[in-house]
C-alpha cells in the first residue's frame, strides 16, 4: 500500500516539476518573442519616421 502511495507521490511530483519547468520555459519564450517583436517594431518605426522625414524633405524640395 505504501509503495503505491509513494509511487503516486513521486509521479505527481514529477508531473508538478514538469509543469513548473514547462511554464517557466513558456514564459521565457514569450518574453523572448516579445523582446524580438519590440526590437523589430522599433526598427520599423524608426524606418517609417525616416521615410516620412524624407517625404517632407522631398516635398519642400519640389515646392
């Protein structure tokens, strides 16, 4: 009886550890994706700002 109980405790402990590890990995992955997207978005924003600046500059040149 105690063996079965011990095995259950071990297996549930393993499951809990696996869940914790997977949750941590998912969180790290989400943070990494978020950082990558933010960096890309900032680059895109900078690129768009420079493009708008060039457009304004061109308009001033033509006028």
